[in-house]
C-alpha cells in the first residue's frame, strides 16, 4: 500500500505531469504524421473512418488535462489540500496520463512501423513524415518546462509570457518561411499563362471508383481550395456494388463537348507512379496521355481531341497504404501563338554522328538526318576543343584541319533541312570540362591563371570560323574566387565578342544547384542552357518536369532573366541509383513515346533500372517553357536521340508540342 502511495505521489509531481504532457503531444503529431495507416485502421476498427478523428480527440483531451495539471501543480506547489475535489482532479489526471502514455506507444508503432520490427528505413520514413510537426513538438517541450522550474506564480507568469512571445515570433517566422518555401515548391513556381478557358471548370463527377470505407471526394478536383481527390490504392477491397479494378479513376462530364490539347494536374505529395488521361470519343475510351509522375504540377501536352467525357486514372501507387492526393485537374485547348525568340537548342559532337560520314551515306539519309534542324534553332558544337594546363586551345587527335572539315560538313547537312526559311544558328562550346578525360573541375586550375588570354583566344576562334556565338560549360566553379573569375571572364567575353559581331550569342550551361554569378554577368549572357537532368529525385527520375519547374524558379530568384533560360532535356538515360552510366535513347529497343522509366536497360555491360526523358515529357517541357515565358528548351545531345523517321525520337516530342502551340515553326 505504501508503495502504491509513493507511486501515486511520484505521478502527481510537476516533473511527471511534464513528461505525460510531452508524450501526449508527441502521440498527437505521431498520429497526424502516420497517414498511410489510416486506410487499414478504418477497415480494422469498429469506428471505421471515424476512428482516427476520435483518437485525435482523445489525445487532445490528454494534452489539455496533463497541461492543466502541470500548471495547477506549479501554482499550488506543495499546498495542494487533500480534499475530495483535489482527489477527483488527481484521479482524472492519472486516467488521462495513462491514456497519453498508451496512445504514445500505439502511435509510435504506427509511425515507425514497429509492428514489423525495428528498422532504419522505418525510422527514416517516420521522421520524414514527422518533419513538418517537429517545431510544434519542440515548442511544447519548451512551454512545459516553464512550469517545471518556476517556483512561484509570479515567476511562472513572467516565464510563460516570455515563452508565448518567443512562440509567436517563431511561429510567425515559420509560417512566413513555410509559405515562401511551400509556394516555392508549388504556388511560386514560375506561373504558366494559358490563353484558353479551363473547360473542366463547369464539369461534374459522374463516376468515382471507391474502395471499402472510402468516401467519395472526386468533386474536389473541380474546386480551387486545398481539398483533394484521395485516390486509394487498388489492393483494397472495392466498395459494395463496385467493380474490383486495378486502378483508381474518376470520370468527368464536361458542360459541353469541347476540344482539348492540354491538361494541368496538381498533386499534393509524390505518390503517383503512373497515370492516364482518357477521352470518350467515337464510342470508346481513348488514352490521350499517360506518364509516371505528376508531383506538384504536371502539364500534359497531347494531340487535340474532341470529347464531352474525361477520365483521370491513377494506375500505380508509391505504396499501398498512402492515397494519392490530386488537388485539381484543368483542361484547355491552347491555340498556336506567335513567338519570335523561342529557342530549341541542341548540343552536337563531331564524333559519333560524324558529319563527313553522314554526307557519305547519300542524299536520302542526309535529308532524314537534317530533319533535326527543322526542330532545332541553335546547334552547339560540343567537345571539339579543349585547353592545356598553360591555357592554350587544343583540338585533340582530330586536329584543327579535320575540325574545319567537319564544321563545313555540318553546315552542309543543316542546309538540307526541309524548311530553308527556318533559321539555324551555329555556336561552339569553347570551354568545358569532363569531356577530354580530365574529369570535372579541371577548368578551375587553368582559368585561375589564364582566364583573360583564354577569352582572347575564344573571340579569335569564333571570328575565324564565323560562329554565331560561343558556349561556356564550366562544371563547376568551387569557390568564391572561381565564381569571381567566371564573372570577369564572361563580362570580358561579352565586351570583346560583341565588338567583333554585335549579335553574337554568349551561352552558358548551368545547373540550378550551382549558381554564383553576379547580376552584371547574368546581364551579359544571351542563353542559359539549364541542365535540368542528372538530378535523380526520390524515385530515381533524372529529368522530370518537377526538376525543371523548381530549377527555373531558382534561376529567377538568383537574378537570371527567365526569357534567357532554355530548359534541358536529356536524350539519354541514367540508373535510378545515380551510378555513372549513360544509356543512349537511340539504342533503347523497348523505347516508346510515353514512358520515361525502363526496368532492364542494357548499357556498358550492365543491366539496370534507368530513367530517360520520354518524347511525351520532352513535349511537356517544351510546352512548360513556352507557357512560363522561358527562353526555350535544350537537348543534350543529338547523337543519342533516335533519328526523325522514328516516331519515338525525343526531338519528335518537341516538334509535336511546337506544332500544337507555335505558329509557323
């Protein structure tokens, strides 16, 4: 009996009340974070979908009760009388404290997957989901400590007031930064300007596939608030009266039959792993678009179709426990528009597809190859020259005479394009690292000493071969001193090159993660080749639209003019784990127009799972560049793409988008 009394007294101290309060707060946010468990919880417990809200309410009551008891203990100190009322309060407190501890362990099991054993991946997943709530948990820790260590009411009040002021400041700053960051990832991505009406605005939901216990919420697709259509994973049993299917889809009835060629889909999160957009036409459902990723905002470009019924189908989910949250679906019929300065730039080496060898294959082959130059408006000759350690230009084994022959042959091939009035500019990458066996960052050493004389040689080189400009691919400056040299170098190049040829182009290849240029230098650059590839996301995709969107935002925030930025498109693939292999799209036998991910890529005596930029995605990037006001798109590189007689050429995807939206390309 004495032992139980001691335990009871120990539980009623300020320290214990603080612990129970903190554990209850943790339990609340653990449950909020473990959203992927909600589906099976609803199927398992009698309350169904009401179980989680009910449990959150119970945990909330535990937080309130333990906090009030902590405050009461701090103010009353040792003067708590052993009255009937106090005993009732103590009893209620003990009940809620036990509930708080119980729910803490229960929610910890849910969040960190402890029911399947202790694992690093389980903890990593839980912590990632909990990240957005860590600040609130930290504030609860701090707020509770006020009443643990303050000895009297006056000091407690003063400390509480201080903590509340700090909390308000921190929360305000957090709200502001979260708004900016959230907007940076979503709302503040460069806006797209559509010229047509959203024909889905007055649509209605006529069917939504439902799983057991799932509530119909597809109507949220058609609103402008933050509510979402929560598409459930297909492994769950269907709702009564519904077909057991392998996807989750919603069918919309448009207000009237309309022609559409563009869709904009917004997702909260990154759960979609494959989706389709279908239109009912000629008495059957026709897939007009399909791809793997949606993410924050997916712009889908496709051939125009006339319909009054649309389906959005989520076919693959990241996991079976977390629903896909689609915030909105908008449909447009975008007209062609005049654009005089939109660029489609492509890097081209003189080896691989050797110009003189192409010419030797005959007129038919040359004409087909020259179809590239009906799409491209700027060709950048890449990896033809390099620099020795003394800052002198070199032509490698090719030699300058052979270089001159190949440049002449390339110009002749370009002249075979089917549209002679389509202007094609020819510029040369005059500085790059990583192309001659010296590895990346080789430029840093010789540029530190010889940047001024290198600029002089480049100007003379461009003038000698009458190039329309020069490209600089410095990957990458490593220090503030390197970036200062980059600034001085570009500014000198600009002054000297424009003096020789007023309309000469200065191009730079840059990554959104490596930006240290001054505003004066940005002003000297005519085209920025944004390398929107090689940036494997969570799922290993290395050239996604999301990467392009976020990178474009970062460039603009860093001072670049959006009208000068060409969004990069990779005509090659990379393993999803980022290992150093570069598969060629031209050699991918199973390549198709829609898919970017392939599971048995053969490359370099390896078989791996890799991702590419599909022709459809290349078209989407082109449309996004056009609608966001970017300068254009850039392809790396010509020899890795399929030739234009193949409908699955990356350049065909770009061309299709240009024909949909640009007049007289």
